[in-house]
């Protein structure tokens, strides 16, 4: 049996993953507080920061540094964990994103 290959992740798909991950953090107050402290942001600046590709890259990096958190998100959202590294690469300018 031949398996279909998934299309490569696009920049838009990478941004969507980061935004979904950020929404997941918003549902976890302790994790969100920790992330905001590490990012040097307050809740009042979160919405405007979310439109910045560098910030979205930071969201993905946060998940990559916390494997248990990433695995919970992946199980809930039915996402392969390897997509986090691919999305981070794209948002950070990889492959002439």
C-alpha cells in the first residue's frame, strides 16, 4: 500500500501552529505566566506581539524547550511534534520563507 505524502509545511501553516500553541498557553495560566516572564511581556502586550513573526518563533521555541508541554499540545491538537521544529525553521527565515 502506498502512503500519501503530506504537503510540506507552509509559512502560513507555521504561523497557524504558533498561534494555536499560543492559544493553548492562554488556557494554562501558570504556563502563560512563565512564558510571558521569559519573553519579557505583560498580558496587555500579548495581542500586538502575536502579529510579530519573531514572537511566534519564540512561542515555538518555548514548546520545543518543554517536551512534556509540547506532547500534551500535540495529543490534544493531533499534531506531529516534528512540526514544531519545521515551523520554527520556516518562521526564522529558513528555506527562504
